[in-house]
């Protein structure tokens, strides 16, 4: 690998980690298509590498949320019972799904994430910051566990964190305050992605030469992003991410229609 | 604030930080050194392994914290999560 490629990967990781931490979304969603489209990596390898980036983001940012006591460790651990089972099954199955099908699923999830980011950006315009976390007791555990199983499944299949699935369910059905839901989801992602990553790593689908510079960039980006995020309005960053996600989804669909991802 | 234990949060946060900074340092050192010495890439791999080990370490630390608080219910939950993750590792190598 040349020095230029390595620096480019560091920069991509820095951007994904930084924007992800600033906007409170996983940056992994833009890493997989970039690797698959512009670096010519097979989908399985692109997903394997992204899983490591997702673990890096979760580890770097959740240390700060846990320190601020926003994360509900008990709730997170309980839901991890389901996310890890989903991730394990999906990671084992992913190997037998052909690359084009994976690419179609991924393009769909990109569009869904873009939609949920638009909604999040719209809400962030006039939302006041929750200063104090209100008292709460998580409700409806069966619903939370079912959603976690599905989120874990998507994580193992597509190498994403699954935040856009878990956060709304925790908020709407389990009656957990938004900040706690976001921090707890972020905390869970490390273990969920870790479960799938072990399967991908054991199989040799994680390329060290590509993962290392990306992970270094993600660490630097997300540590910096999490530090300055309380001072920055997420609106413009979210809109930028929506544009990137939309562009990458269009590229993936174009490549699929012209017979790519074989 | 009733659901969050301040002391336990601190230990958990330190675990995550320790994992993150160790992995980051090893990877950056390895990436730089690989252009000069052949074993540089091994440092990089070691860094990625530390990154992969951090989630497991985090579950173990949480489990021990719950045991210390005599919260056996959540200690058991942590233990089952740990078992699933270890199973993933074993299955990943075999398939």
C-alpha cells in the first residue's frame, strides 16, 4: 500500500468518526459503500473492515457518555442479550448471501438512514437541550428485545451499528429519554459489532492493511468530535451526511444496475 | 440518577478509555514503523486485536461490578452476553 492510499484511508476514517460523533450517528454507514465502490473491495470485506470502525467509534465515544452518567448500563446489557444473538446468526448467514443481494440490502438501509437523519435534523432545529435527565423506568422489554434482535441482525449482515432501529424503539416503546437512548445504543454497538467482527475476523474477511489506517482516523475523529459536540449544532452536519449517504446510495444503485458487485 | 451507579460508571469508562488509547497508540505506531521496519505491521495487528478485545473486557468489568454490588441478576445477564460473544469467536474460527 502506498503512503497516499494510507493517508486517504486515515482521512476517510477521520471524517466518518468525526461527523458521526458530532451528529450522534454511526459513521460506518458511509465507510462500507466507499470501500466497495471506490476501493473495489468485495462487500464481505468492506463490511468486515467497517465493523472494526464501528467498534472504534463506540469505544471512543461511549467512554465519555458513561463518564457523564448518561448511559444506562443495565438496560444496555439486557438488550445486548438480543443484539449479540442477532449479530451472531446474521454474521454466520452473511457468508452465504451473494454480494449483489448484500449490496441491494445495503442501498436500502442507506436510504432508510438518510430518511431518519433528515427527521433527526428537522427535530434538532427547534429542540431544546435536555439539561437534566428525568426519572424513568424502561417499559416494554419484550418489544425492546425484539427490536434489538433485528438491529443486531442488520449489524452482522451489513456491518452497521443499528442505532436508527434501536433509538426510536427505546424512545417510543420503552419510554427512555432520548439522550439516554442514544448513549445506551452507542454503548451497545461496541459489543454487537464485536460479536459479528469475531466471525468476520476468524474467517479472514478483515483486511488489516485497510482496517488499520481507517480505525486510526476513526479514533482521532470521534474522540475530537465527542469532545466538541456539546458546543455544535447538529443540523448542518446531519444535512451533509444525508447528502453523502444519498450520493453513495445512488452510486450503489447505478453500479448494481450496470452489473457491478459480482 | 437512580439507575446509574457513579463509581461503577467510572471504572467502566476507564476500561473503555484504556482500550481505545492503547489500540490507537499501537495502530499509529505500527502504521508509521511499517515503512522502516518489517515488524511494524505486527504492531498494527496487535492494535486491532486490542480494539477487538475491548468489548469483551468491558462485559467482564461490568459483570464484576454487578457482583460487587450484589446485583446477581445483572451479573448473570452480563455472563450470558459474554458467553454469546465467546461462542461467536469460536464459531468464527471454525467456519
